[in-house]
C-alpha cells in the first residue's frame, strides 16, 4: 500500500459544503467525457452514489495539487487541478465513506494525525488484483434529497426544455430556471428577479465556483439577448422584461449592444407609433405633443437602450424648432411686411450687400429662431418683419 500525504488540515476550504464536493466530482466526470472520450454516468442506488467514467484511468499526477490537463481549457468545467482532492477531503470531513477505483488501483481518502500531530488529509492507494478499466467514485450514505440537489446543479442531468441558442451560450426559458446561471452546464449562481436563466460557454469562475467576473456575465447576457431578439417573439419578451424591471437586463443601460437596441426600437414603435419617444418621467414629455410627438414613460434601463437609436425630447425639440413650417412668396406677405422687407433690402444694398435673390421668408417651428443660413440661401423668420431691428 502507498500513501500520499498532504499538508492540508481537515478544516481547509471550510466554506465548501458536501454539495460543492459532489459537484466537483460530477464535473470531473463530464470533463473526462470531453478529454478522454470516457462516457460518464451518475447513479444512486439505495444510499450509494456512484460516478463512473468507462474506459479510462487517471495518471498518478492527478493526486498532486495542481495536477491537471484542463488548465486554460474553454470546453472543460474544471481548470485548477485541485477539485478531486478537495472534494474527497470535504466528504471525509463530513463522515461520508468514499472510495475511488482507478482501473487497477483503489484510492481511499482519510483524515489522520500526521507526524506533526496535526489531523491532516491523505490518500491511501492499493493495487487491485483485477483491473476494471474504469474510473469510479463511490460515496455511501447519500440520501435521496442530497442526490437530487447534486443532480440539479448540472444541465446534463436535468436538461431544460425551452432554450434559445446563441454564440455565447444558451438562454433558458423554463420558469423554474429563471435567474439560474450556469457555466458550461454547471450551476454557478442565481440572479434575483431575472426573466430567464443562462448557460454560458465561457465564464471565468473561482475554484469554488462562487466567485465570477460580474462584467463578463452581464456583458454576455446583453449579447445573448441581442442575438436572440432578432426574432420578433424573443424581442417582445425582452421588451416586456425591461418594462417589468428584470434584473438580468439592467446591464443594458451601460453595455452597448447594437442588435439589442435595434430590436427594442422596432418593438417600441410597433406598440406606441413612429412619433413616440421614450421618456423617464411625465414632465419630460410636456411639450412633445405640441410638436407632433408623444412621450412614453418607460424604465430607465429601456430608455438608455432606446436612446441609442431615438432622440431625447431635447434633441427632438431642437430639431423641430429648426424645421421650416412654411415658406412665403412676396405676395403672401402683408403690406406692412412687404414694406419692411423692401426697406431692409434697400438699406443693405446701399452699403454694398445685395441679397435680394437670396432671401426667403419662412415660418420656423420656433419663434425663437430669427434666421438661418442654408448654403448661400438666407432664411428669415416672418415674425422678424414686424420690427426693423430684427429684420435687418
């Protein structure tokens, strides 16, 4: 019998639960399917949980901390090379009977007092008389409830029914998956108040899979919906999610996604009309109706998305004010206005500024605009013909 001793106290990774340990062992089995083409199975009979990879064995390096062939892989679940050892430690610490059959060897994890008087983790290995050709982890005293909770952490063992596929991963639409976040099929966290669940192909997670890069997750969700929302039904669902304040869409207010913005504008116009503008409050839309538009109050995250394509009330007003409502011929002016225009043009000509054929009298959308240049053309607001000072 050989013995691999680790200078690891029994209370190491004290925040790991039994479920965390089971998750690691199941995740390793699914990784072996990818790496070694070794079919995996997870079963529960009586109170014995068995995790099997057929047709493979682990190299002795797997018993070393950091011993892994998965570092940097975007396909496998684990990358740190510690999950197997730590999972066995946690199970033994919680008084579960655990045995690992590695083809022609049996590994038995234990917690025993070492030569320094410290209760530490170790793995005893013993040769088997008859190799099995498989890698098998057996855990005794596993209740039905515990087994159920363990399998719920894996989409492969509990596949969703309603899925939208995207380049970044899958959007999970089943009601019981709302807010559930998975990385490569393994449960990571839950977003409270979310409209859907997500299975990301790539998400950097810590060793215990509880910490992750928040920006990466938020960005991926907006990108996933941007792709999915090119389909009208999905676009409507996202739009309603914004209206209902779905927490998984809040990132859209500061992460720009062109496809998502375009899809939301299409739904917005279909529901409220081409003359509608998104506003944050009723006060923002006070003057819009007089200018031929209407304001629609929607949540701030949706306003941010829509305004990447649509105008703000201020922008709309400024543009409308410069619009020419009407152009007037000389005959359409009153006698007083005609006289004022002749006087101004005559006085300008006396100082060498002949602009008779360049002036057009107009009505702008706003009385605040007295005149504008359009190339060589001079646009004069009709209201200015009331006084010489403004006309000149």
